[in-house]
């Protein structure tokens, strides 16, 4: 694999810094996230430069652009701690979570109200049935005693009432 020249490293670092600024300002490519993978893709460099390397003797040495990866993650974390959302998808997820919680609350309130109305309906039907039974019992009782006179409506006032109204 060919070694990078200092000029190539400087050009890549400038591209990484430009991509970093774009990502941190919320300018994400379609399907991209605010992460190292997208940063490498936008800068046109490989991701491997952001991670430490193993030397042949087994020791670790820093990746070519690891200091930029650390800077990116530090700045991203600082923005997140400050409450800034650089990834619009995160903001959308938070908005949807809040909306979901609100809708769940509304559904729970409606379920409670529905249960109250169902109980009220059952009580009202029960009372109406009891009143109907009482009316039927009173009708049977009135019919069995024989001392109830059924009045017919003739449309005329009885003579005693007609004299009072004049």
C-alpha cells in the first residue's frame, strides 16, 4: 500500500475538517448519520485512518487521522451535552417519542372515559329496567283491586270545571 505524502495528509485533513464542520452544522447526506463513517465518506478518506494501528511488534500507534476523529467526537459530545441536535433524525426521533407518549396518554384517558360511560350506561339500563318492572307491578296491582276507574277523554271540560273558568 502506498504511503501518503505530507501534501496528501494535509489535503485529507482539510477535507476532513470541512466535512466535520458540515456534519456538526447538521448538513447530513441522505442516509448518513453524524458519525465517523459518514465523516470519512464525505471527506473521501478511508475510515481506517481514524482508528489506532497495530505495529508489527504488537504495539499500538495512533491512526493517521485519529486526532481528528477524537476532535470530532469531542465536539459532537459537547454539542449534545449543550442540547444541540446535529442529526435531524435524532430530533425527529425525540419528537416522535414525545408524540407517542402524548397519544398513549390520550388513549389511556379515552379508555378510562369509555369505561366510565359503559358503567353509567349499565347502571342507567338497570334503573330503567327496575322502573319498568315497578310500573308493570303497579299496573297489575291497580287492575286487580277493581276500584280504579278508567277515564275517557271527550275533549270537553266537566261542567264543574267549566263554571270555574268562566
